[in-house]
């Protein structure tokens, strides 16, 4: 029981770091457009992160808990390895201010620890292929939707003065930021729910069809909201101003395009990266102005981080799994 409680605490710590690391996804645009001050933006995002469980089902939790590695190979060491790999990568990228994916760090951690225990046969390929495809599809969809929204609203407000349009979109950004924070809480917190749920099954405290107890749902949503509340300001700066300069209209389009992507992925139970999604959307609105408005060298560095996240987290997870043999009998 002591080991179980310790592992649940580590999982909730990862969830807290997820919120801390990914706060930028929810608030970078509304902060960079000066619609909302940072100290208020984090409260706004944290609230919608927490209430997300009332809106979405738990399909993503089911995918992470049983659709990445075979449930039969999951034990305390596999979970510790997965969390160790994901937490290490999150802390490194947070320190460097790199917008990487907490979600794919966790998926990579699961794969690394699962393969270290049982070989390649432990992998549930349909779930992994779907999740891997989302690395490309979620930012591409965010890009396309944000670009389309910029074109639509530009046409709708073509006769408006810049100051009038700016005033409208400053108000609308409260709605779009709320929707994106809701999508962030709905997709990201469920990944930790899936980890804790499969851990409970491995210890025999839950049985029957795979499900997530309510206390796990509330704990994970609370941990993520607390992390968001504290914010990851290094990454906010990268997301909000280094990629491209944003206006309230562009911020609204980026957040709305990203939110639509997250809502769709969560409905289908696909674990996607909120970081990938909003980055693609921000690049989309920047490109709508002109291609040179996007700092492509910054975007290129972010893409490199995306590519190496899963294998890097998997490698660390495999090492943690090996070392954990001396700690967990």
C-alpha cells in the first residue's frame, strides 16, 4: 500500500508539472495581446482546467491506461519508469523554455518502461500509431483552422475600423481562451487519470471493466489546475511573443482553432499535445499576415523538440525502470 500511495503522489506531481509546463498553452495568447494580465490569466485558465471533467468523457484516460502498452505488463516499476521519464523531460524543457509535449513525454515514458520490461511485444500498436499520427495532425489542424478563421473574420470585419475590431476581439478572447483552457484540462489531465487507474488495477484495488474512480478524476484536475495557477513563464514568453507578434484578433483565431482541435481529439479519445496544437495555430495566424511574420528559426527548434520528446522520455524511462529494480522488490 505504501508503494501504491507513493506512486500516486508521483503521478499527481507529474500532473502538477503538466499544468505548470503547459500553462503557456492556455494563457500565452491572451497575455501577449495584453487582454488579460498574467496574474489574472492563470486564475482564469486554472478554473477552466479544473471544471473540464464536467464537460468531457474519459475516453483519453482509457487510451492512456490500456491503449499504449499491454495492461498485463504494467506494474509499479513500469509506472515509476514512465513517470520518471516524463517528469525528467518536462523539467528540462521547462527550464530551457522549450514548448514540448507533456503528453508525448508520458506516452514515450510508458513505451520505454514497458519495452524495458517485456520487449516490443508489450506495445499496443493501434493506440501508439494513432497517438503518433496526432503529433503531425494536431498542429496541422490547428494551423489550418486558425488560418481559415483569420480569413473569415478579416472578411467579416473588412469595413470596421482597426480600433473597433480590436475592441470586439479583446472581449471575444475571453471566450476563446476559456474554450482552449477547457480543452487543455479535458485532454491533458486525463492522461494522468489513466496512469493512476491502471496502477489501481495492477494493485487489485479496482476490478471489472476499465474505469476511473471519481476521486482520481478530482485529484488530477486539481493538480493540473494548481500547476496552471503557478504558470510556466519562460514558455509563455516563447509561445506568446517569440514565434510571432499577436493582435487580439489573431489571438482569438489561434485559441479558437486550437480549441476545436482539442475538443475533437478528446471526443475520440486521442491523446494529443496541447503544445503542438496551439503552436500550430499561432504559426497559422502569423502566416496569414505574411510568411516573414513567423520566426521560423524558433518554430524549427520547437519542432525538433517535438520529434525527440518521445524517444528521449522513453530512454530515460527505461533507465529509471532498470534502476528501480534496486528500489522496488
